[in-house]
C-alpha cells in the first residue's frame, strides 16, 4: 500500500512540475526578454512584434529541461533567423542571455537576462501584439515568419553603438 501511495505522489509531482508556464507569466517574461533584445539588437517595430511572438511561443511550450534547448529551442532559433538581420542574428547567437534564455540557480530555472537587467526595467514600448497575440505560430510545420514582410534594421548597432 505504501508503495502505491508513493508512486501516486511521485506521479503527481512529475505532473505538477512538468507543466508549461501559465500564459500571464509567459507573456510577461516574453515581454521582458523581447524588450532587452529590442534595446541591444536595435529591433524595428515589426521585428519587436515578431520577436515577442517567438519568445512567447517558446515560453508557453517549455515544459521541462529537455525543451529548453531541444526541439522548441530549435524552432525559436529558426524563427529568429528569419526575422533578424544577419548582424542581429549573429549577435543574438553570441549573447547567451538571449540565445539560451534559461539559467539554473539555487531557486530553480530563471531567465538568464535577469542576471543582466533588473526586473521591471524596460527600454522600449510594448510590442503592438502584446495584448492580442495568444500564441501558436510555432505549431506550424514551416515557419510562420517565412515570407512575412518584416522590416529589418539596417543600422548595425549594439547597445546604441554603431558598428
């Protein structure tokens, strides 16, 4: 009997810990991460909208550690490559706080960008899609962003420094 109860408790714990983050939490984290990407990568408004959607889709679908750098991470990077200019994407890849958005701390997994920026610190206006986009673009077989008219930044700057 004790074994059955132990197994049931273990199964409940796995079920509780392996669920994706709630929508409100995911949208707020996606907003914070996208804001920092807009600031550091000089995103245009249409890029910011797309980056927010990509980040939200990713965060909504990360259920466990294998998703953080597995299939969902690959989809995120595929989509980022389509919406960022070459220099932005190369910079994105070199910034672990963007490319590998999760870090493990004593209190659990957190956004790596929180090590670089204070919570609640924002640099740009919310993306237009913040209140309307509910997720789902990453569920398509091919990228939603392929063939989209995303205006890309033609100014190579990083943290306001022109290259």
